[in-house]
C-alpha cells in the first residue's frame, strides 16, 4: 500500500515540478506548489487505499477511548 502512494506521489511531484518550474516559470513558488500537490496526492492515495480496498478491518468502538 505504501509503495503505491510513494510511486504515484513521485510521478506527480516530477510532473508538477516540470510543469510549474520549467513550463510556467514560477521558480521557487513552483517547487513549493509541486511539493504541496505531491503531499495531497499521497494523502488522497493512502486514505483511498485504506477506505476502499477492504484490506483493513473497521471497528465501531475503540476500547482505549470508549466509556
């Protein structure tokens, strides 16, 4: 699971750096935006994989914090 988000995040980061830094000529701001998009992509991938693949058990109650 972690490998999938890392690969997709890396591809997205490289594409966004190329697009924002080189094509749009945004300089350092382009790098910052590309990195932000990279982290949002990885977050979305991880949440999607946890919620929709069925590999993780869902609990209705957590003993540590329940009353």
